[in-house]
């Protein structure tokens, strides 16, 4: 019998890292509304718990907020123990933790003859570059090692990594973030093959341009509150002519978790308003 709904997700246990962030919060609402049991992992424990309480009151399901540092193995092991005790064995993992840093961002797009060297690639903080690379790549790899053990035992499960359109075409100013997200694509493909015979599928979603705390300093002019020149350029190169709303990710997430996509693994799905399809003219 064909499954033409997301009913197969009801009652399953899903872990989402970075779950209390802007995109994570929206995705968590979609998951809870679909009847999943949800563990919202976040470094900001209070925000995670507050979101879990909100979801428990709004939807008929079980949600918990769990403290976790995606770069600390013991923190993740402790989180898994709490999740197993309160919700049961884990069925799904969404690796949503990540982000950029201003100190890993160049102040100018291209070097010109009169450029200040400190405003260029050569002035970037190596500490910040390391932080961005580590948070995005290892912050995806390490939770995957910990939370997919249950799936391995059950011989079924689905993992979704959060990539970015920067992984396809690196944007000016953000070399570390673009490279880090490109590593997510590669890891997604590698792991999908490695786990192909275990019943565990591994895919990624590449959001286009969504306004978040990590990028608003680049896209919004602080003084006027309007789009920055960079923000305007992005809108002009996005065929639907707007930034993405967090809700625009819901369908892709539910699709890739559900058995509806049981023959899909190793893909990176753009959710970008046509940005990746547009040549600029």
C-alpha cells in the first residue's frame, strides 16, 4: 500500500541540533505538528527548553529541550542518554547547528590597488576561520557519530544535514563558511554510501538566502534597516525576488525524513527560490 502522507513520521523520535535557532525553531514546529517526538538540542539550554514547552502546549506530542555542545563528545553522549530515557530510541537526526563569524568575513569583495590589506583575505582571523570550519563540519560529524547508533541497531533511519547555497557557488567575503558548507555536501555523499546497506539514509538541504542572526550584518543596513547593497544583489539574483521564510524548509525536511523518499540518499536538495538555476541574465 502506498504511503502518500507523512503519517509514517508520527511517534518517531527526532533529534535536531541547533534546534532553538531561527531555522531550527521553525523546523521544530513542523516536526512537532507532524507528530514526531522531538529532542531540541541547543547550547542555549533555556531557549531549547522554552521552545520544547511551547511545542508541548501547542501540539499533541512529546518534546524536550536538551543541553548539548556539538563539539563536546561527552556532552552529546549525556544528551543521548537523556533522550533515550525520556523519548526512546532515536529514528532521525537533523544536523542544524552551524554558523558564520564576522571575523572570518572579509570587509571587501575583491582586492583593488588601494585596498587595505586588513580588509582582505590576508587580514582574516585564523582563530575565527578555525572556529567556523570546526563548528560546521565537526559539529555535524560528531553528533552523527553519537546519535545514529540507535538507527544502526534498528537498521533504519534518516539523517538530514543543513548545507547552504554557498557550498555550490562560494560567495564573496565568506571563504570559511563557504568551504565549511562544501565539506557538509561531501560528507553527506560519503556517509550515504558508507551507510547504504544499513537502512540509514543521509541527505542534505541547501537553503538559499534566509535572514538569520549569522548573516543579517551582511544583508541589512544597520542605519536604515533596508537591504544593504549586498542584500539587494542577492534579491536581484533570486528569481522569486525574496528571501526565504523559515517555513519554506518544512516540506523538504518532512519529505527527506519520510519513507516517501525511501530511495533517495546522498543528495543535496536546494531550497533557494531558483537562485541556483539563474545565470544572472
